[in-house]
């Protein structure tokens, strides 16, 4: 590399650093929405890096289109599936079946597994609301505060939300790194399960032991918690005769709804091992195993299996399911706009040469790619609070590295995802959601939820590096 080229790369690296700082200031100081801040940062980066004024909006729009073209329909179909699972009572039935059939020693692992299974098709926030009654029941049975008893479940929900497609941030990173979704899910579970064990059951045991020694465990063990009211219907909800409400979906139906799209994606990923490449069977497995088709099939099946069990007094028919489908898009609108703006920033990073320059300098510094991906995501997460923004920025910067980094792109997705979970604190909306739901003081939230996220992120990096020794 010539001195002038090296100097230009350093200049572009400075532009990227200034962009990240500008994002931090816009989001934390000026309280702008992440999507607006990302758009401002993208245009500022384009202008500051020397792109022509005509090219900047073209690159931003191309980035938005490329991102949404890959993930928009997947996120929409996933939202429908999650809504059907929640509104049919299937998630709670699955949780009750797991909790009711485990003893005291197995309870933390059962709750962690429940968080992983239910967390696959639904957002973290939705999964937590769905499973709050399960946490309350487990806490009462174990004689522990809900936040302590719920740590394994929170670990399960968090690890799949951050690392497994089709969750938005993980799907974005998989798209940017050109990772195979089936392999990403398998490796994500191989790495995520032991990470969740350390961050969930192990942290629960450690905190329980420390609090018992200090005599503070009972201080958190309130007789009345937010759970009793959170799961109850609103006061304004009209009472509906019980005979108009169908029986809820059972655990078997719920489990099938969760696992069907994953099984189809696996089928597509393993099609070359199961059939001759290019054959009719191979082409069919690849087709139904593509994420779009797999989720579409899963949604159509769920409309027939879960649709008739929706827990509402409204007329059960095509009109009700159509309305429910429309309602399921509302929770993802915010995430979709953020990801669109992040895609625009990725387009500017790519076309300005800033992403390539950052990766070249990082590789020249001999920092392992997986550590670099984790560290960049962790820094953005701690600075800005949003795991989605952290993963979006990191994937956009590091995407050019994926093809020649010498590591599995699927492991890059997981390293970036685990980094984006690092140290949830007061600038993270999820921190305040946990604090509010569990009726905790800020210091209690820091001592439980923040510790869990930090252990989860750190363990994820360690296990990712271990797995990378065997997979290239």
C-alpha cells in the first residue's frame, strides 16, 4: 500500500469514527430517533468522505433497497407467525407444559429452553410479555424473586434475539455477510446454548448465593409483582362470554408452529447432502428451504392450526385473521424503518470506500476478524444502547471483510450478534423495560439484567472463538 493510499484510508477511517460519534450524540444528547440519526449520519459520511452530492442519495437509496429486498418480507411473515402464536395462547401453553413437568433443579434449564424456543419466532419484548405468568409461577414455586427466577428465561430470549435469524438484526448481518441461514441457526444454537447456561442458570445460582450471604434475597421477593396485573385484561376490555372464546392452542401445536420454518430452512441448507445437486428433489428442497418460502409455508399452516384458537370473542373467520395479520405488522414498523436507514448507511459506507478502508486497516493490525466484529458491535451497543443499531452498523462496516476474512461468515454473524448484547444499561430501552416489569430499583437492574447481558456477550465470544477452531 502506497503512503498516499494509506493516508486516504486513515482519512476514511476518521470519517467512520466521526460518523459513530455523531450517531451517539444525535441519539443520546439530542434524543433523535435512531432512523433519523442513521439517515443524517449516512448523508454526513457521504459528503465528508468526498462523494459527489449527486451520488450520496443514490447510494443511500440503493442501500435501503438492497436491505429491504432481502429482509422485509421475512420480518413481516415472522411477525405474523409470532402474533398467531401469542394470540392463540400457544406460547403460554408451551411454557406451562415445560414448567409443570420439571423439578426444582431442572427448572432453570427448562425456563432457559423455553426462552430459546419461544424466542425464535417472536421479539424479545413480546416473548417476555407472553411468558411473564410463567416466570411468576416459577418464582412462587422456587421461593425466589421473579427477577432471579426469570434470569434463565431472559438469557434464552436474549441470545436468540441477538444471534439467530429471522430476528431483524441477525437477519441483517446474515444478509450483509452472505451467511447461510441454516448453518447460522445451527452454529448459533451450538454457541448460544452454553452461553445462555452461563448467563442464565449459573448467574442465577451465583446471585442467589451472594444475596443469601448478604441477607438481601428477601428484599427483592415481593408478594405482589407486576406479573399479576400485566397479564390480566385491561379494565376497558369488554367481558366476553366464555363460550364465545375457543380453547387455546396446545403445546404440540405451538411447538410445531415454532419448529416448522426452522426445519424447512435446515432442509434447504442440507439439500446437497440429501440429494444430487441440480436434481428435481434438490431444487425443490432449496425452494421450500429459502427463508421467504419457509416462513410463508409456516404462516399458512399456522393460519389453519392456530387461527381457529385465537383467544378473542370476535367472529372467527377470514375477516378476523386478515385483521390480525394487519395488526401483527405494527410492532415491527419501528424496527423496519431503523433497518432501512441502516441499510442506507451501509450503502454509503460501501460506495464511499470507508467500509473497505476500515476493514483493510483492521486486517493490517492483525486483529482476529471475529474479535473485531464482536468488539465493534460491543462498543456501539454500550455507547448507543440499541443492539439492533449496534449490529446494523457493525455489519455494514465489516461486510467487505466477510468474503476474505478466512472465517465462516456464519460465525461472523454470531460474533457480531453476541457483541451487540454487551452491557445493557441506562441508555438501553430494554433496561428500563426489565426495571419496570420486575419493579426493580436501578441498582438492582444493573446487578441482575446488566450482569446477565455482559456474561452472555462475553461467553458468546469465547464459545465463538472455540467453535472457529473447528469450522472455517
